[in-house]
C-alpha cells in the first residue's frame, strides 16, 4: 500500500477509478492527467476545460501538492542553476539544472534530508525529515522546466536523499515521467544513484532495466568503506558487487560507480589498485568526484595531480573513467549545501 493520494502522485488508472466513482466520464482522467503532467500547471484553476464541481470534489480528498521556488542561483561559470524549493508542509529541498551540449539535465532530491549518514555528505547532517511524494519529485522537474523555460531531456536522482529508501515513490515517479501521457522522458535518460541498498538493487534491475544505475562506492574495500558510509556495515562489498553484477547481467547495460576522492583518505594508488581489482572485467564506468568540502566534515578535496594519477592508473588497466566536471561551484551546487545553509540561517 502506498501512503500518498495527492493529485499529482496518482497514475492515470487511479485517477480514472476515482473520477468514475464520483460519477464522472472516463475521459476526464486523461484531461486532468495531461494538465498535471504535460502542461505542467501550478494551480487547479488552470484546468479550464474541467468543470469546477468536478475539480472541487476531487481536490477535497486529493490535494494538489508541488514545489514552490524560494531561492534561485545561477552559476556565472557554466549556467548551472540551483533552486531551493519549499513543500506544502514547510520542508525545503533543492534541485539543480545543468545545461549540457547533449541536453538539459535536472538533478532532483528524493527525500527531505537523509538517514544514511555518509560522513562526507551535507544532506544527512540533520537526519531524515521525511520521504518525498512522487508528485514532489516530479514537480521539481516540472518547476525547473517552467521556471527556466527549457526542455528537460535528462533526469538524475542524485540530490538529497537515498532514492532506494523511498522506493515506491521513486518507482511511481519514473513510471509517470517516462509514460506516454506525461513528459515521455526516455528511461535511458534517467539515472538513479544509490549508496547501495542491496535488496532494492535487485528489485530495481528487474523493474527498470532501461534506467541507468549509479552506485556510490567511495572505497575499494569494506574496512575503508565502513569508515565513510555506515550502510557498508549492513551490506558488505561482496554482496554489493554481486548486486551490481546482477544489474549488468540482467540489463545488458553499463553500471556507474561513483568514487569521491578525499585527500589522504581514499585517493592513494593502493586504493586505485584495490578499485581496479574490484571492478576489473565488469561492464562499468567509474565517475571520480573530487569531494566537495563540507564545512562540518573536515574532509579536503584531493589535489588535481592526485586525481590525474588516480585516473591514469585506472585507464591504464582499461577501466572506463571520467572525472566529474565541477558544475556550479560558485553557487554551492554540491550535495545538500544550499538546503543546509538555509536551515542554519533560519535557526532550526
Ligand atoms: N543517496 C544516493 C544519492 C545522493 S548523493 C547515493 O548515495 O548515491 C549523490 C552522490 O554524491 C553520491 O555518490 C554521494 O556519495 C556523493 N556525495 C555526497 N556528498 C558529497 C560531497 N561532499 N562531495 C562529493 N560527493 C558527494
């Protein structure tokens, strides 16, 4: 059972059921769904071809939730645009729009806060406030599209939160986003990043074989990974790599491993050797991310020479590797920092 029944979280089948139970014609469901997920309306009054009585009755039990812009920062360096949004209950989340040559990519949050506790991450400092509804994940994409006036072609679920800790809502969001009655964004253009909730990785590979999976690794072995990511105590590396292998085997697609480089912690050539041995032979791609310093955490980003050497070591062993381009550094576009600074400013 799902715990959301707000208007924009419902799929077309549920909407049809509710409307016909209210004595409405079936076509109303398609009409309303299209206003919500194609025309991307903000307020119910915009549904001009739907009778007020029909809408009033629907909204009485199924409110229209979404996100409201609170702050916006545009990077002068690369055009990255970061939004701080508020939710109907006052929670704050953030989303980022990144313009690339191949299209516009939106990075969305899946939870308000996070309970995974990764040591280098700002999003988890105040713990988990609550899960986002499918509507709130979708409306981040819709709002960015409305507010920036661009067509969104790619979506990455890499903002605040652990998407696999909010699995049902994530699954609903992907279905609506990639559905023909919605924005119809190709599942191949959607990426979900997880810290490695192993049972959900299997489920995800079965349900969404076309969606790209990224796994946050950040260490080559259990001993080091446990010092950085508490989730490693729950799922040892061996199980994590088996689940990654399952995804690759099941989907025939390349998996991404994220590896944030922290000075003096996980950036030695020994670590690179361990990483190469760990992933060697798997159809994968390693995304190196020089860690974004978070002031509460005390970690520093690896020197660019160290990053280069780490990268070269992997490349020489025929492992596909990229270094994540640092986007929007001038606007705190990294990982929960804007939401965090807002929480601090408002004194909560
Ligand atoms: N919970 C998911 C997705 C959100 S974080 C996950 O863990 O994958 C997206 C990526 O940013 C993850 O790889 C995460 O480990 C990384 N990350 C978090 N804080 C960071 C920081 N300060 N610097 C660099 N990468 C960071």
